[in-house]
């Protein structure tokens, strides 16, 4: 089962990408609905880009979650490998950055 806060390897177009699942577990449990995630990258983001660095203890420590890198996953079979869950602190930092990005209270 795909859960919020997990990092997965996504196979798309012959390339592998890493994504952090951000859609909630109730939504993710409905097979007919897409899963929503954010791209996880190793490259240091440009200063004008919102990103959250994965902390020690998170899968892929030192990589970055790109807040503007929204990924819609329609084909769940394209999720190949779970790398585990990020910490609650990392989820909170991603939520905060998403609120800033979307100008939500």
C-alpha cells in the first residue's frame, strides 16, 4: 500500500525518479484515484526554488524535495521500490513549504 510520507522509485518513460507521496492515505487507498507526490532530487535547488532537504534518518538523506515538482501518478504499477518514510519533522517542513508555495494560511 502506498502511504503519505513514503519515498518511492517511480519508473516513467524509461527513467527512474524518486517521489515523496503527499496525498493522504484515505485518498491513496482508492485504486481508481491518482497518487500525488513531489519530486526528490540530489541536485541543490536554485535559490529561487522552494525545497526541503531530507534530514538525517530520512530515506535518501541529503536529497531535496522540490515543492514545485508535483507528480501525478496514474499507474500505481510504476511505483517500483519503497525507500521508507520520512520523519514527522520532514513532513511538517514539506507541508509548510507547500502552504507558502500555494499561498495558503
